[in-house]
C-alpha cells in the first residue's frame, strides 16, 4: 500500500460506500424471524462489489432512518430469492462473510499491519534534524484535539508559555476522516485558542493542502501534530516527540516560562528509558490492541499493554512522577494516553483487562497531571470521544458514541489525589523498578 493511501486516524475522499450498512431498518415484518442484522438493498447479493475500498471510504455518516421504498425492495428481493422468509442462518452468514471481507480491506487502509495481523505504525516522515531558528510566529502548530500525539505538543506548549510564540490551528476530523478546517463553532467553554477552526497560517481547507504547499509537494500521510516553518513555507516536523523536545528547550528565547524544564540534563537518559517502555507498551500499545487484525496479534498486544501498566502502577506507587518529584516529558507522553484510556481505548480499542480507574496510582497520577495549571484546558473530552467513536468507522460502524464515564467529569478529575506525599522520594533509575 502506498503511504498516501494509509491513515492511522481515518481518511479522506471518495464517494463509494460499503455494501454493508448498519442501517437501523428492521427486517421486513413479513419475515417470521426476528432480524439480527439488516442488509442495505444494494447489498442483497453476497458478492462484494468493489474490494478496492480507499481509506477515504470510511466516511461514517449518521445512520439514516429506513425508507419504506428500500424496505419494500428488500422484502420483494428476499421473497424472490428465499420465499416468504429469509433463513436467519443464511442471512447472518452472508452478512458476516461480506462484512469480514470489507472490514479487512478497510483495516488494511486504516492500519497497516504485518502478515500476522500486528499493527505496524508508519514512521513519521519529517523529523527535526537540528535546532530551529526561532522568531515569534516563525513556527505554526497544526493539531487535532482527539489525537494523543498532538495533545503532547499542546501540553508542553502551554507549560512553557509558548502560546503567542507558536500559534496553533486546530483541525477537525472531516466527514471522510481526514483533517480539515472549519468555521469555529459558536461560544462554548473557554478554551483560548484550542477550538477547532480555520487554518490561520496558510488559509487552506484541509491539512493535505497544507502539506502539499511544501516545495516538491507531498503525497504521504498528513498527520498531526505538524510544525510548519512559516518562513521556509515547509513542514518543519511531524513527529510529536521531536516537537515536544524543541518546545521544551529550543525556544526558550520566546517562551514565557523558560525556567520550566521538562527534560533536565541529569534526567535525560532516564526520560529516554521510560519512553522506550511507554511508547511500545502504552502509547502505541493501545493502538496495537485496537488495530490488531488477528486474534493472536490482539492477544499479544493486550498482554503487553497491561503488563506495562502493571509495571507503571508499581513505579508510581513509589514515585510521584516517572522520574522522581518533577514532571518530565516522559510524564507528558504517558498522560495523553492515560487521559483517553477509559473514554476510548478501554471500549473502542478493546483494552479491557482493566479500566484506568482500577489502578489507584495511575489514576491518581493522571489526575495530578490534569491538575497542573493549564493542563486541563488542553483536554477536550467531547472532541476526543467524537473523534474516535464517530470517525474510526471500521471499529464502530454503528456510529454510537457511548456515555462519558463519570470519573472523567471535570470535577471528578479535580478530586484530591494525595500524591504530594511521594514528592521527596525516589529519584531512582528505571532499571528493575
Ligand atoms: N508518530 C506520529 C503519529 C501521529 C499520528 O499518527 N497522528 C494521527 C492522529 S492521532 C493522524 O494524524 N493520522 C492521520 C493519517 O494517518 O492520515 C507522532 O507521534 O507525531
């Protein structure tokens, strides 16, 4: 698959739609069997018309009410093929084969995998090779609020006080799943500049057009976060870890809080070590569960995820943050996954062994970081829930967004966490924690 056709969030354009529909239409009442699944009229043959679905086919419009004409066509066709009632076994097995085949095609576009069905995240294309030459407004940040990788950049930008120096444009998942820019919504909760809206730097309609402005063009994955070099009119970087490192220490001349250091030299190695644990086990680990395309791949991913969470739970029973008493980049990286855990990963990505709230230390740690001034304002739980449940169509074809867990209400997250008691302890090393 070409890089341009793959999308780990979801993707864009094309009007072809899946032959399988999650239409709520009840099966015609002439059937004496209670329906389990329904088939859209054009899918009553069990052949799959076009298996070359493109990623942009994941568009997941809100389910439409059944039309009486489609019901009667379905009734007539079913009567023609099977007599007055469609055998439910046949119905289920045909729909299951068709759906499984279509699901495999869609998943291969959404989430590239190796031959055993394990999710293989494509590497970021634009890495920061050296220092950036900062001037206020010389860099522009593109983000999407559901995205945990973009969220890292927003947290560090806020903690360093880089809001004026590095303006942000907030993209939304489009109807087709790619990132697009829309008119800002009406007044809502005060979130400063972290509201989905227009492209403030390049005035483009979507992120693909922005990437395409770079010299030589671009046809690969258009991911957030993306740091745009305004003067060179080019992508400076689209790897979140590089972006948070440069925000932490490369723009101090522009930062309102240059004294905040989330990667002090004496902790750099330990931060890197934790990242080597957190990235595969948790940050990418939840995606490896959700995007697994075989039972074996899922089983291995879910075991590794919860094994890593158990290890982190133990570490955080003795240490306020991962590297001791002070917040570091490693904590930021862990936080943006933890804060999405019970909202989306536990349910949608089948990270089901435990909920985050069942880990007392991880739960307290997540609330501790949420309560750091300016962090809560970077978290938009409605945008997160919408982004995942409404736009990852192959994982949630019914398009139903579950209720927000009570533990993620703003007030609940501001409950005391009592983690200050751990502050003076443990600046130990990672090895054998
Ligand atoms: N390794 C990248 C991953 C970024 C990423 O996968 N972003 C997703 C959103 S969570 C995205 O924009 N996907 C769009 C696409 O793949 O087309 C990073 O850490 O910055």
